[in-house]
């Protein structure tokens, strides 16, 4: 989903479709109704995270009725009353894998080849951009050429581009300026060279149609590439993990990816332990050299 509001709204129809739950009057609403809803979702194969989202949304709706409509009921959907399924906060770690046989294409090459066959030429640019810049899909689709400053190497989220997941931050602090990664900048320069004329500032950076239509095409292209369990959001994870090797300081990494805090960034910032060990050894070596230089000067 492009933002939190859309995410929440997207789960409301699913709640309403559960007639065993939605047909219950608030005055008769009980914890057993919530547990039944939870179990039906789990039995239908929904991920624990999806079940938790819907239960929390249901709890928010009931709490609104209590606090704003003065309905005297107990919020049986609250997490204090009905236990949430385990595993909802399990960290996902899907990365694009290289082929052990270097003569064969890896997952990135297979994905790009499949997407290049898309009837929408901007699909491949969006996928490549996501792997380079680590923006959220909703953010990328809201970007306009006027939001890009190739000379200053920055991109702007907010302004006239519309509402994204960062909209609350934008309302409080204005448009968000992020560093443009070298790979993303090179990609845009390459992209400009393919256009018949220079784009207008109001022109979309990626013209892929609606987000829903692109999502369907992306899923089909992933299957055509023979890849399993690779969501579009995994590309953001891939990009952030790659950038983590270039920006070992998570505060700098956060400024590029737009994560709001280090805790949320930790889901994506997963450097290889061996790399951390080498960085420590290198730091010790440099510090040792500095100490030797200082002693020589003394």
C-alpha cells in the first residue's frame, strides 16, 4: 500500500466480508467473536502479520465508537483481551540470490529479463530504480521529474507529488529531501537519453498506470522469471541491504531510505557478520597506524 491510511482502508472490506463478525451488534459483541475472526483468518491461510493488522484495525474502530460515540462497551478486540498470533513481527530476509554457477544468470538478471518483456516500458525502470534508491513503491509512483535535482543529487518527496507513507512527516516538516544514490542518478541520466524530449517537471517519473495494475503485472513477471516469494517490497530490502555496505552508519542510511527510526531500519539493515568483523579489523588497523604516527611525531 502507498501509505498507512490506504493500508488500513484496504483491510476494511475483508472485515466486512466476514459476516459471522460484521453481523454482530456492538451491544452483543464479545471476545469469542474476535477469537472466531482470528481463527477463521488463520485457517484461511492469512499471514500472522495480516491477521494482526486486521485485529488492530478492528480494535481501533471499536475504540473510536467508545471514545467518540459514547457507546458503553468493552473493547474485546484489544490486544489485552484477545491474544494476537505469534510470528507477526518475524523479520523477512528475502534477498536476490546470485547463481553459484557464474555462467548462469542470477535472480536479478532473470527478473530484469522478464520485466523487459512487459508491454509497459516504464516497468523495468521502476524495478531498477527500486533496487538502486530503496524508495517505497508508493513514493516512487508519486515522484515527478520536478522532484529530481540531478545537479545537487537529491530527490524531493512531498510538495505537489501527493500523499505517501511519509505524508504525516511532510505535513509537519515540509517536503522531505533525500540523497540521490549514484546508481539511481546514473539510471535517470540513462533514462533521459531514451526520451524523445526533456520531460516536463509535472511528468511522472514512472508511468506504469495504477499501482494495482502494476502489482498484478509484477507478480506475473516474477512468476515468468521463475522466482519464488519475491515481493516488490523485497526490492527495497535488497536496495537497503546493498546501501548498508556503502553506508555503515545507520543514521546516514536512514536519510537515504526514509525510515523513520533505527528500529524500523533494523528490519532491512542486515550486514553480513563477516563484513562487520572485517570493518572492526580495519578500524583497529587504522587506529593502530594513527597511534604509531603520533608516537613517531612525539
